């Protein structure tokens, strides 16, 4: 009798668990693939590839800009630390012709 109750409870708990698993997107995709359904998103992949290419280009540009800003920062830091140092800044500015 006790064994029958345990089996009945286990069966009752398996029903909602089975429903959740069978309703998952992974199982739906697997069933579609098994039935020979086409894989959606071919155009999306091309669009994403274009976006990645644009992002890579922008990242390279930002990297160059960051390097330039770092060089400018180092130059300004040298000027602030020792303005009299010959490599920090020119000693005199050229005179204008007018």
C-alpha cells in the first residue's frame, strides 16, 4: 500500500516536470531539426557579421585615438614636471615676421 502511494506521488510530480521540459526552447529546436525544419536566422548572421566588422573598425580607430591621447598626456606631464628641461618644451618661440 505504501509503495503504491509513493509511486502515485512520484507519477504526479513527473507530469509538471515533463511539461516544463517538453516546452523548453531547446527541445522545440531539437524537434524542428529532427523534422527537417530549416534553421532560421541566415540573414541575421550576415547582419551580425556586418555589425562586428563595423565594431572592429571603430575599435581600431579608438585604439589609435587612445594612443595619441596617451602620448599627449605624457608630453604634458613632462612639461608640468620640468618646464625648463630642454626636451620638455622649446626655450623660445620663433619670432613672427610682422
